[in-house]
């Protein structure tokens, strides 16, 4: 019998949005995301797993796909801090300058008043680890945490 090694690859990250239009706009304005497609009819499996799903929009940031969706009866309130959820998603940039620009853009979009953020927290300061990696953390409009990092020599 042949030994098969299956190595799955990342396809998308699905995010339940409290305000879908605002989320799509924020991902476009913060990340420069491109809207790829929209779905408003769902399989029985999807409908049973996500009761009340209304609409799903795929946005693309580089080669990272985000599936933003909303559901009936699910508002913008944040989940309890002890709820099981992904802790954060880390996205890398090419330089310390890009890292500073991401943080500056987050602050600018927050100050614009165009978005309703689920959490009041601003971005952390940029910190540098002992190995020279730099990073900061910030939440999207839905309260999901992102880490943005620059790792010297990484690609």
C-alpha cells in the first residue's frame, strides 16, 4: 500500500460580519481588497451550518481570500472574551515601512468615522522581538484580531 501524504493548502478565511456592507468597505479601504464574487443562494449544508445566512462576499487581498457573510439575527455585538474562536490571523509585510503604513492606515480609517467597530481598542504599538521581527496587533470592524508582522529575511 502506497504511503500518501496529503498536504492541504489554505483557501479562505470566513468571517461573520455584524454589518456586511461596512465590513466589505473596510476590507477594501484597509487592505485594498478586491471584491471577487457574491453569493445569495446556499446549499442545504451551508444553510444548516449557518442558519439565516443571507449573503456572502469573497474579497481578495493578494492571494488571501476572505469570505465575509451575514446572518439574520446576528448583529455587531462581540463574542464573549472566553468564547472559543481563532485567537488571531497574522499577515506579513515586506518592510518596516509597510508595517508603519498599515498601522497609520488603520488609525486613519478608525478616525474617519465611516465604520462602526465592534471593539473600542486601537492598534498596539509596533514592537520588535529579540530576533528583529516587528509586529503590531489591531482588530477589524467585527472585533477579529490581526497581527501584522515584518520578519527580516523572511519571504
